C-alpha cells in the first residue's frame, strides 16, 4: 500500500508525536502545510504524556513549564491558552541518611542537618577543589566535584546519579552535567539562597539558573494536555496523526530521503515525502535506512545506549502526602530514585481527599525490574515508601505501573563519536532528514529545547540555516539571543 501525495497533500513526514514532532506539525500547519505524523504508540506526548489510570493522572518524570526561550513560551500559551495553565510553587528536597535537605540549598537547613563539623568539612572540600581541581573533568564525577567539592558530591550527587544511569559516575560524560546544571556551583547556589526572594523573583529569566527556579507554569491536567490539544489543532488543519504506526524503513535515493514506510497492525504503508522530521531514536532512524547504511555507521547506531524508566504510582490519603513537588532519594538501601507528589503539581491530577505518589525507578529495558510483574513492583514501592519513613505500606490504597522505554539517552564515553558518525552520514546522504528532540538527537534536552529544535528545523525546510545541534549546548546561545531582543520590559 502506498500513500502518494498530490500537489494539495503534505510532503513532510514527521516521525513521532511527542513535543518535538507535534511542534513541527504545528509550525508547518501555520505555514499551510499539512504533514503526516507517524506515532508508534497509541497516545501522543512521548515522555511528556499524561498517563491516565482509573481517573488518576500521572506526569512521567515531572515537567515544569519554564523556559528561557521566548518563542517556546509563547507557543505554549498559543496552543493551550493562558486559562489552562496553573502557576505552581516549586518545592523539592533531597532525602539523605534519614534527613531531608532543601533543594535548592538552604544554608541553615544544610548546616542543621549536616552538623557544624561536617558543614565546615564540605566548605573546606569546596575550597580545595578551587585550588586543586579534579584531574579528569571530562566525566560527570569530575564535573560535579569541581563545582561542589568532593564531600558534597558524595553526599548529594553520586548515589542519585548512579541510580539514574546504572553505572559509576566515572563512566558518564560531563556533557550531561553541563546541560543539567550549567551555571550552577556551590557558591552560586548559596549566594542565590541568601538573596531576598523578591530579588530572586525579579531577575530576568535569562539570568536565572533553571535548577533554582521557585515557580513554574503547569497545565491543569498535566503535560499531556498540551500535546492532546496540539493534536486537535493540527488535525483540524489537515495533518494526519497515525497511531500504532511503527516506522520500518526510511527510503533514500540520489542523496535524499524520498519516502517512509510504517507498519500498522501488520500491513505496511509507504508515505512519499520531500522532507522527514524525525524524533525517533537516532539509532533506530539510521537502522531503518533503505538501502542500509555502511557497517561503520551501523556500528555507531548500535553503540548508542539508553536508560529506561518506571513510575509506580501509589494512591494515599491526601494528609499523608508531603508538601514537595518531588523528593530526590539519595539512599543506596532503596532502589527508588525520586518520588513525585502529583497532587502538588496540580490538584486536577488527583481526586478529592487523595493524592498520588509517583515512585520513579531507573532501569534497563528487559532487566529484572523492567520484567517484574506490576503487582510485585507495587509491593516493592510500598515497602520502600515505608522504609524511607514517608508513608506506612498499609496506608496505600491502590497502585499503578507505567513503563517508559528509552527515557534517557546515555552519555557514555563513546556516545559523542557515535552521534557524530550518524550526523555525518545523514548530512552526506539524506540532508532532508531533520533529527529533533531528545532521542531524535541523542541529547538530554528538556521539553522546551526539544520543541525549539523542531521550530528551527521547520524554518530550515523553508530556507533558513539554523544549527539545531547548538540548542542547549553552546553557552545557552539561544536563550541569550532571546534576552538581547527582549530587553528588560515587563512581561504580561
């Protein structure tokens, strides 16, 4: 079966209906182009979906709607409308050795929990690395220790990071830390905490450290509401969103991609195209090329690794919840890495008198945790919740499990070389294929940066020459560029 476009039909195929893919579809629709979106799942939003079980809504990983990229923020409000956003206070803490530490750092809270002797040791450790920096700053361990000192690194970063990645911090590249906590150090964190709140809140977004923000916007019904609405808008303008459509081939000929084939419940459909915007894992994109890529390119695609994700959502009485949006669990005696309180993100995610706690486990697809039956995962989550001292297992009323494959692209020692190999092949053999988003570019982009790569890619289709690979990498280039044009005028 072949879906061949006529002059009046779309000629852009978009792979994936997550934030990047649907942003591309929306921006194309504003230019009068109706695209075809191929989504392997049965829902939109990718990892930014809102999972729904028995009327409970779960945000997979927690998505703050905060950005320094003004076009992205404007697009959020354009798609969803200001009335559907809530302004939410941000509260998060770190659980470590039976105590809760404020995050961002509160000097008095840290001093009280650590004790004066250990606090002095932490400061001395920080001063030491200012004079004697880690020898290898190319790893996550060296990067974080160089920013916070060895003692704070071991207290607050090592266990959490190794839970996320499943390997020692010496095997993860510093690029990940640079993207997640750029511009943040112990001095900066303490300095920001000591400022009056009114001064912190008045700072222009471009000058704020994203990790330290105190308020954020949030859709009433979770992040998936944004992408469900976006789907409605683009389909109303002629875009076709094809669910359960797994891409099996990207056909290329004469130095360009010419069609995409997708399987839907067995039968395959070929979609002719002039351009492809892809948010599927770039490793899978290159493996789908027809004719196949050379062996060295295939090896580079096979060399990219991912980390997968499980949320176990437990329903408890509202009064047994906690005030935080989320808590990091830096305790090696439990496997849970972070716990969300969905009722603190939005009261519309939960039901009256109850809240839902989302325990997050970082796993590898196919491992013991991934294949464990849902009932066993729920029992484990209940035990760990009790062990931490948050809620008694007997107070949990019900539980649900959501699995998310390929949630995080891994920044191991070979990832950059592998991605460069894939990029070179695409540039030479299929320059009309535009990788976008987190997995599409194998970059740990947040939702806003994923959207921005899609926005720039659409502009490139129409003749621009943006370097989408520089988004969220080169000294916040795009955020700073936006700040220059915004000045200091107040925002409505």
